[in-house]
C-alpha cells in the first residue's frame, strides 16, 4: 500500500465517520469509517518505515566519482 492509498483511506474514513449522517440496517457507518482510518494510518506508517529504510541503507559508504578531461 502506498502513501496515496493510505491517505485516500484516511480521507474516506474521516468522511464516513464525521460527515455522513445516514443509517444502514446491519451496518454502522461510523465503525466502517474508523476501521478505514485505522487501516490508512497503519499503511502510512508502514510505508514510511519501508521507504525511510531504503534511504538510510547505504550509510557509511562513500562513493567517489571522477571524470577525466582532456586538457588542451
């Protein structure tokens, strides 16, 4: 799950929890919204942990790049 999907789940969950005032028999819309917000938050945290580790994985190695030029 990426950052976009996680933010989308958070937004849909917040809309269902705080903005929708409808009732469906056998289904509590507030609970569905809270579940979506929790899953979006967990997905966002996991995505940030995974991408944060990729950036810091090559710490300590210095990469030297040299380019030789012809001098006239």
